[in-house]
């Protein structure tokens, strides 16, 4: 199970709040929108709460249904928004030694 750190939890809560706001703006009820996404109402509620355990595929489908999926590629294509780092700026890959063989 994935355990989000404090920063990740905050981002997930913002995503969930945005999802809720968009659903309400589209005048959709939780049950109806959950059915369109293909999840149960409790799972959809977890999405709105920013639960990290909800598979990303459901998020993508929700964004598509709300007409917001065109923004997803901007997360990984910095040339679209003119920045050099995109969403991953500030993160650096760190290699570690394997423990087993020596």
C-alpha cells in the first residue's frame, strides 16, 4: 500500500477538492458520476478526499469525463508550458547500492 508523505497528501487533497468542485460545477451527483467512472460511491468519495490508494486510471477517466484530460500531458511535457522542469522539477533521481551481492 502506498503511504503518501505530508506534501503528497496535501497535493492529493487539492486534487480531490478540485474534482469535487468540477463535479458540482457540472451538476453531477456523486452516485451518478461514480457510475460513469466505473467505481463504487465509497471509492469515489475517497477520490474527493484525496486518498492515495485510488488507482490513477480512475482519475484519468474522471478528468476525461469532465473535459479536463487535455491538461494531463502538461505534467510531463515541459515544452508545452515553457518551463524546463515541468511537474517533476525539484526531484532528482538518486541511485543507491544494492544490498545483496558485494
